[in-house]
C-alpha cells in the first residue's frame, strides 16, 4: 500500500479557492459597482453620492459604532475566559 503524502502547495489549494470565491470575487464586484454607472462607464459619482448623502453617512457611522461595541464586548468576554482556561487547564 502506498503512503499518501501532501505538500504545502497542494494543501493550500482549497484555501486559495475559498479565498478567490468568497473574498476576491465579491470585492471585485463591489469595486465594479462603486466605480461604474448603469452603462458600465467609469465614474466616481457613486462614491461622492454616498459620502454626501446624510442617510448613508449616518448608516456608515452606525455600522462603525456597532463594530467597535461588538469588538469591545468580545474582548471583555474573551480575555477573562482565556485567562481562566489557562489557569484551570
């Protein structure tokens, strides 16, 4: 029976495919829609419209505030739990 061996390069293929499909492709679509108009012509009107509209800027600020609060709560919960697990185990 032959032993099955994997190299680092072959083990990185699933990660690279996942990264391509779920990170790179959506970012490319996002940049396409951010910098083009309905006809596919290059424009920065979408970005200027986004940052000049008070509704979208308010939503952006709310999203950042929510991300900061969520990060703080996770840190406040995770560090004591990690220290407790380190001392007990």
